[in-house]
C-alpha cells in the first residue's frame, strides 16, 4: 500500500486553474482505477478526473467551489493495486505541474480526464450517465437522477429528462412517477457548493463568481475595452424566408432539421470573403493584424451556465445542410459542456443569433481579439415601403459591431450593405464558390 497525492493535471487546455464542482466520492471511500472521483470545471468544459489506481480515498484537499491551480493537490489516497509500491509523499512547496507520483520508481500514468457526459460507471454502485449541467439542474431542483430513466444514448439522462421530472411528468426507472420538485426559493437556488451567503436585510444573498459565469464575465470585461462602432439595420428577409421554406422541406425528407441560422451563416461568410478585414484578429501588444483566409465562425450558444461560443470550423466551405448538421452537433455539445478544446477556440468572427430566444434587437459585443461580430434578431412582420407603396414584409433586425481601432464607419457600412443585399436577395448566395 502506498500513499499517492493526486494533483490537478493540465488537462490539455493550457489553463492555469480549475474549479471544484463536485466530489463524486467521500473521504474513506474505496475506489477502483478509472472510477470518477471529482468533477472540475475549466473555462470551456466540465470534466471528471478518475482515480489512477485501486485504493482508498484518505483526504479531499478542497471543497466544492474552490478554485485550484494546476499542480495543486486534489486528493490523497492509499493505493492498493498490485503495481503500487511504497512512495514518499511529495514535499510541500512548489507544486509539480501535471505530474503524477512515482510508484516503485516508475511513473504512474496521469489519468486522462473524461468528459463528464461520457464518464464510465463506477464500480460497486450505479453511476448515472449525465452531463454536469444535468446533474446541477437536478440537484438544484431536488431531482434524484438514479430514479429517472434517461432518454439519451445508452440511457443517458439529459436536461429534458430532468425538466420533465420537474414538471411531474417523468417516470422513474422502476415505473413510479418521479417526485415533484420542491418549489424553488431564493435559498434553495443557491448552489450547494457555494459559500453560504450572508443574508442582508433578509432579502439578499451573496455568491462567488465561479465557473463559466466567471469566464463570461472576464470575456465581457475584455470586450468592453474594445472601442465598438455598431451599425443597426432592419432588412427585408421575405425572400430569405421563402428560400428557407424550400430548403427546409427538402432537408426534412433527408431527416435533417434546417433552421434559418445556416442561411445567415452562409450570408455572413459570403460577406466576409468580400470584406476580409472583418475576418481578422488584432494584437495591440505586437501592433499586428492577422487576416485569416479560413472562415472559422463562432456561434454564441446560450447554456444553463452561461454563453459558450463553439466554432464552425471552415464555415465558408460547408454546404447549407452541412452547416445545419455542424451547428446541431456544436449546440448539443455546448449544452452538455462536453465540447473539446478545438471546438471552442480559434474563431475568427462571431455570430449571435439572439432572435432565437425572442429578442428583437441587441448590441453584440466583440469577442476579442476578433474585430467584428454580427447579431441577428427575431424575424417579424412589418410595414415597409415597396416601390412607394406600404406593404407587409418579413423583416430581420441585425446589428454588426466592429473594432474602431481597425475598422472605420465607412468600412462597416460597406460590410453591412453587402450583408443586407445577400439577405434581401438570397439567390446571390448560389453564385459564391465554397
């Protein structure tokens, strides 16, 4: 039997720290090799870290909600596996980054983080398959995941299963109705992992800024340092919607759900080809502008934890059905917080489709170091002049913001003019090469 101090590894994202979301075992518990021990959250995803060997957990070094630097001790356990010899506990002091303790002079492989949504079942108990966001929602509403029957692949419990249980409509694994959730109160809504709030005048509460919300806050702070100029338009989208209906019917025959968004992406990528300064990143420290030939378009996606911006890689070379499939894949991964790093970084332009949740018009903020962003509102009927005669048309609000350090109002107006023309006359999209 040997004592092993398990340290937070660099899980491949180049990040300096992670937050403890949830301990999946208690101190004193026996664990098997590869059994998930703790869920941690980085800027991009939540992952479960497994035990590197069979053993007994002797100490948990941090509590839920703690932010832990890479290389710091997470937990200690007594290894009981046949290959685990005696080792000396690592001395206190400078942490060893992304290293694992040596056993009998041989290194123990650093455990590979497992996406939380795909974590294997732990030995000796029923390990419910569910993403961390699903687990969090269940905890917040008093839903016992083990009592639910998952509708996802391999019985995985998804957010809709929990929401159904909250509504009282879900059935448990044994056929019994899932219990109704307790009414959500301000006290119950506090994440159990958070530091208890000090009530003020009986009506307020304080909670630490953690997880994805903290990353969003940091990104918005960085965005606010960018001098924005924004152009707003209301564009006649009647023909675009007509084209969408035709394409949607054809897509449904192929089993594909086609929304309006892939067509908007197509319009944006076409406009970016004609105005390459908008598909760029700006580095003020080096005073350099990088113009990107490839169109890697981020799509802002709302999740229960905050905004995530998955990246449509090489969006300019994808067909409309291909864009629809990739958007669906990235959207599902964002909601489950299971996207790998390559799907959430490296965007060269961003689209915010705030119309999908009913917003008329917004003020999109640039995702620095990118230099521009386009936001689309909800399409609605409006009376507009057509050849001097009032007519009811389908109108799409849009807003494009650009970094004024690189792009002037004249350039922004030209870009939006192109985008408007493509939306008003979508047949022009057919003439563009991929």
